[in-house]
C-alpha cells in the first residue's frame, strides 16, 4: 500500500518476538522521523536483523548486518576489557594509582595520585566529562575529538585537580585515559590491543580484516545535516569504534557466553558491580547494569556520536543480546528505549 511504513525482518522466523520488534520499530520510526533504525538480536542460536528506513537515505539503501556505523561510547566496554587484561598480564591491581604510569612531566601533579585504574573504569575518578582544553566550537565543532592529541591530554593532566566521589560521574576523559594507560603499559597501540584482546579471540573479525567497509557505510546525521565519521585521536578508547551489527552481536555473544576460560575469568571480574547510580542501576568496569525485579540483571551501555545513537545489552550466560542503531545524533531516547524493551523480552 502506498505510504505504508514497515519494519523488515531479515532472515527471521515469524515469531512473537519478531512481531513485537517490528511493531515497536515501526511505531518509533513513524513518530521520530529519523533516517533509519537497525536492530540486531541474539536469541540463543538465532540471530535476527530488522531495519526501518534507510542507512543511506539518498540512495534508499537499507541497513543490513554488514552495514558499518559508529558505535560511540559502547567502545568503552572494549576498553575496560583491554585495560583489565593488560593489568592482569603485568601483575598490576586495578586499585593501584595511575600516577606512576603517566609521563614524568605529568607525575609532578600529585593531585592525580589518589586516582586508581578502577576509578577510570567506573566513572568515580572525579575527572570531568571532557578535558577543559578540548575545543568544542569553530573548526572542531563537528569533530571535537579528531585533533585532540596525547600532548594536549598530558598538558591538561599536568594541572588537573579532580575530586573523587563514590557517586559515579560519567567521563569520556577518564575512559580515554584508561586506553592510553593500556597503551603505555603494553607498549602497543590501542588498535593493536583491540585486535589482540577482543576482536580476534572473540571471533569478531578474522586476522588481517580491514576495519572499515567503505562500500557499506551508513550515513550519519546531525539534525538534518550529513556528517562524516569521527577519526578520534587519543580519545578513541572512549568512543572511536566503527563496526557492523554482525560484529557487535558476536562481541555481545562472547560477553554473554565466553569463548574460553581465560576470557570467562576476565569477564566475571569486568561485570562485578563497583558503584551505584541508583538502587536498580550499578556501574561495573565499563558496563552498567539494570536489575529487573523477579527476572535478573541486564548488562548495557549506550553510545552517541554526532551522527549515530546506539544501544547494546546482553544477559549473562544466556546467549541473548541486542544492538540498536539510529543514524542520527541525540536519538538515544529511541535506541535506549527500544533496546531495553527488547532485552527485557529476552528474559
């Protein structure tokens, strides 16, 4: 029928879960007028993909499981796993101060001495959301992270005076620094650490695979304007990951049901609650939890760039997970809401 909008299930059986997702996605798309919504669901051995609207509206090209998007802050969960693995292999407790692992010029700032690795990962370091010397206007307006270098980060840290609190305060700066410290301790780049600790062992990619598929990129939007992908510099560990839904589902499956005993042990530590945002919401190392009465715990994280809004969640030990992608900024009211409704259905 002319004018009808439908959510398209890709390789999915006609079941109640699929119908639920189709109806919810269709309703949100109608109300929000976003360019597109893509949903990937892991339910046991079954992977389901749904799309509404378009990944590239100008070409009327739809999302599929191999469409590239910006994951945004979901990257932080990868960074948390990597840092903990690097610390473990170097026999460093995550309760240790970060000060001795920073450049000599930064170590003169004793205000950083009380900050531990753990506090970077659970947002209790006292660092602000962003460093004060990061430009957020002018030429950097649409890509504020791209030219923020390690030198600029260290210049900020020399005079920073964070005030720690037991109450988490979300910090992109803190998680970016967590990735930098993993690089300094391991003497490897973040991209190399990402491959060695997560993408290859979790079978997210095969060795040597190119990270970006330029032929199947989704187009992100800031309001109605097209935006380019961020090429984040030193802050990439806080939100620089670009991936596909198939890759993200494989990652979430490996978090839910670990591929081996080593990763299982690391993930068990990663998912231990370390701070509380509310009676229902806790902060682990990188991940957040939501306790659902009489059902269990949801492990989740969302993300946002100037072109994308994302949400990822999984259920521990159940091989159940969801990823939601909206190719428009400031649309987490859609991605988070839909993702939470779906993951609750998977209990």
